[in-house]
C-alpha cells in the first residue's frame, strides 16, 4: 500500500484545501488526455484518485490514519509485518493449557 500523503505530496496534517489543490495539480499533470499511450501515467492517475478519495473524506481519512500506511524500514525484510504488540500464538497457548491441566 502506498502512502497516500506522499502520493499527493502533502503533509499528514494537510488541510482539505491543500489536499484538493495537490490533487488538481497532479490530475492535470497525469490526465489521460494529456498522456495518451502512457501506461505509467494511467497507473499514476489511478493511484492519485485513490489517494484523493481516501484523504478527502474525513471518515476514510481517519481510518487510513489509524490503520493505513505502515512504512517498512529499509533494514527490515520486505515481508515483515508491523509489530502490533500481540505475540499470541495459538499453538503455544494450547501447549501451555495442556501443561497446566496435566500439572493440576
């Protein structure tokens, strides 16, 4: 998932007006009528539209800010998952319960 703030080139605390201005500027730059036969521009405008759709809606933006983009540091593996502090392992929990039951 892309960082929608970076896609639009705005700060995380940007106002709706700033988001709209950035969207319009980028939409003109990457519009299909301006970039005919350019598949890169086509993909870019789709991403710009997704970013604007999310960040321009207060409810979607709040959800995105809470759960959306999680940057991966350059030193971590590409398949690393963000640490949510939940180290629960069902297999280990089952074994722990079995051991408790056996030792009662």
